[in-house]
C-alpha cells in the first residue's frame, strides 16, 4: 500500500485509480479497514484533482465516494456511509 501512496502522492492524476482498485480488492477479500483506508485516500486525492479538472475526474471521485460508503457500511458506520453515498449522488 505504501508504494501506491507514494506514487499517487507524486502523480495523483495517474496513480489514484490504483488506490481505488486496491481498496476494491481489499473489500473483496473482507479486509474492510484496509479498503476504507485506500478508498479514503483516493477520495482525498480525487477531490483535489477533480477541483482542477472536473470534466476528467468527477466520475472517479463519485466512484471513490460510493466505494467509501460501502466500506463504512461494512464496518457498521452507517451515518458515514450515508454521507459518502449522498455526496456521490449529488456529484453524479
């Protein structure tokens, strides 16, 4: 995970999607805390690059928020899951 963090921090437009996929992979094998961490980082990075280039990255931010909401739900944090999912719907 550290490698993805380093790459995404240096070139978020290129490598943030890898964090998103890593989070999805963690979720698929039941490692929801790690999935949450990866998706939360992806959301943070996508917020920044979507602010600069919304036409290119708002869709990715929306997907990241939906995955983040799913992670929160799996961990029993339903209010946070609703917040993330609601934000995704507004962006969509």
